[in-house]
């Protein structure tokens, strides 16, 4: 079962309430997503640390229910 856009956004928003999240369904199947996440919480953190914050927000769904996520993080 694929993970819907609103579920992904909601999980990220719990961990990063100020996040602006742009989602793109890359294959039209709710299974291959691109997310651009902008948050002040990323300021001063490495790109790896920023991505780890987003993956942590997804609570283990990455690679399981959420098959693929191309991730881009930004600071405001």
C-alpha cells in the first residue's frame, strides 16, 4: 500500500511545524515522491542532518510503505 501525500505532509509537519512542503508524485502512483521541505530548523545543520530530520519524521515508513522519496531540503 502506498503512502498518500497528505499523510507524508502531516508526519513532517508534526516534527517540523514551520515547514513549507512541496510534494510531487513522480510516477502518478502515490509511491514515488519528491518532497521539497523548507524549514528554519535546518539552519546551521548539514544537508545529511537535514535529511535525517525528515526521515525521522517519517517514523520508519521510508523504504516500506513509502517506497521512494527524492528529498530536497532548504532554509528560509
